[in-house]
C-alpha cells in the first residue's frame, strides 16, 4: 500500500519562536514510520526556519511545503511570494485552492489554475484543495499533466468545526474524484482530523493521507495524530 501522507497546515498560526519549539519537539519525540510521510506548511515568515531545520535533520525526511503561491511570476506585485522563491527554500509541494483562500480572498477557479501552472513551471507539486466536484473538473479541463497533481478533499462543513465528515461519504467522493484525476492520484482528506478522529478513515483505501489544520498547530497534538495512524 501507499504511504499515508500527513500534512501540517499551520495556517495563520505560530511565530518564529513557537515554530522553533514545534520543530524541536517534533524531532525529539516523533517515532518515524515507513508508513507515513510528513509535510509541514508554515507561514512564509517561518518557511526559512522550517527549511533549514528540515535540511539539517535529513535522516528524518520531511517535505517542506507552502500554504500559497502568487499567481504572478516575478515583478511589480507588492506582498506576493512567487514559485521561484519557494523553490529556493526547498519547497516540494504547495497548497492551492484552499476553501479559506476561496472564501476570504475571492480566489476563483481561474486564479487557482494560474497558481497550479506557476508551480508546475518550477517543478513544485500542487496540493489542490477542493470541496466540490466542479472544482476538480475545472482543474482537469485545463489539460495539466494529472500525474503531477496531488489533491485534498475538504468538505467545508468539516473544516475547523470539530465535525469530521463521515468516512463513507469521503470514500465515495474520493472514488468519484479518482474517475476524473486517475486511480493513482494521491488524494488526502482534510477536516477536523485529530488523533481521536483519524482511525475510521484508515479503513478506506481511497484515503491516501490527511491535511491537518487545527491539530497541527501544537507539535504534541500533531505527533499524537501521527502515532495514532500506525
Ligand atoms: P482543520 O483544517 O484540520 O482545522 O479542520 C483542515 C484544513 O483546512 O486544511
């Protein structure tokens, strides 16, 4: 079977010093498993720290990830962070299309597709978050090489609410996604995943891992979750 891919999406949480503590605790406490690969998606301000720390601890491979990328390439775009800058930090994967970006920053399917294209141009793998099948279709219609995309299904009602989605419903959504994006595509589930809620999803082969928000902000909760997957 595939490895479970578990991504810590810190969102707008953690400072430089709490991120230092997080990483120290993680490397001191986490018992690595061949069955899990871990990604960390910090804010841009902590990306350098995460990148240096991950590279220094190369015996425990961790993916350096970003939460977002500019749809622009380079130039006069104040406040933006481009794919080439992520690449310099060793970012291998970047979340795009998160429902919080769609809701609070009015990101449309077109904007998300532009971001996917930017990332692919720099060989960074997009982790495309979707909550509706129509959002999957919009990406597929662009003709991207599907083997270069990864996905997270995150039903809005489950994100940050403490109400994880019914695993049967998730598995059946993932099956319909597989028809569009290919049987081999990596598809994570996200939405109120914790050490307490994760177990039922493990029974479904469609679930390739988890995109974790709230339960990733504190290292001990995230590690409890990782250990409970084993
Ligand atoms: P949550 O967030 O784990 O806090 O529900 C998941 C996500 O939005 O990626």
